[in-house]
C-alpha cells in the first residue's frame, strides 16, 4: 500500500507528538518528519518530499505557517498543505487559502475529522468550506472589477493629447489652475478649456471625480513611468 508521507510543523512539541502518534498508527500514513518552525518546514521540503504538510499558522511569527506555505508552494506545487490552528480566525484562514493551502484542521477536532481531511486532500477530493469559498469569490470579483476599471481608464488616457495629459497629471498632484497656467505659459481660460475636453473624454462632470477614479487604479505609478 502506498502511504501518505506527512510532515508536521508546529512550535508546540506536545501538539507535534499528539499528531505524530495519531497518524503513525494509520496503515496508509507515514510521518516522515516533524519541525518546530516555518523556516524549518521550508528547509525540510528542500531535501524531502512530503505529500502533505500539517502546518501550524502561528509559530516563530503570527503568520509563519502562511509565509512558509507560500515559499514551499512556489517551488513544490505538488506538495499539499493543511493548516493547523487553535481558533477559526477568518482573516488568517482566508490568507492561508489565498496562499494555496487546501484545508484546515482545528487542533481539537476529532481524530476522524483529522484523518478525513488528510485523506480528502491527498485525493484532491476537497470541498472548500462555504464561508471561505464565498469570501474568495467576492475577492476575485473585486479584483476583476479593478482590472476592468484599469483597462477602461488606460484606454481613455491614451486618447488624451500630451497637453491634456500634463494638465491632468498636474491636477492629480494637487496643483491649482493658476499654478498650471504659470508653468505652461498659457491663460487659465486655456487650462479650463482643456479640462473641459478631459472631462468629455472621461464622461465625468468634475475633475474631482476623475482624480478619485485615477487614485483607485494607481495613477501615480503611471506618472512615475512617464518621468
């Protein structure tokens, strides 16, 4: 029988011993190592090949397990990670899922729950817990909307004349009409005329609206690239 090779990473020796004792008695499982920090987990995987890591979140730092998971999965995508935690901290567990972990075990879960989680993860038979699935979907939707906004505004920015772009940049950086007119050696009437053209292209009523949207897409980065 092919055994599931396991690594246990937890800074509490009693917890490591507890899980090692449980898992070592299962005919389809083999504990090939135990470590006490995220750093040690990363090093262990470099020279060994566990199928699954039971990874405590909070070890040498509050997010050591998540940080270690990110490093490990970047180089060893076949390795599967199950988080060990004391409490269901929604933010930490959400971050863990985003890092690529496949499930989590509460340290007080029953033995059958622990074994089921490990076997399901090993077989890729995992159903993401509903509240985290919903949160991940919401987050991905938000990212998608941001990408759509970025493409939309980048398209408009490419349609601005050089003069309009420079005026918009100056306004974004907090300059007044008078300051811009002095720097560009044109009248404030000319500046207002070009601002009217900018608003027409953005299909917005005020320059404040435009700047607000540009802040969302990180216009300052575009400005830096144009310098």
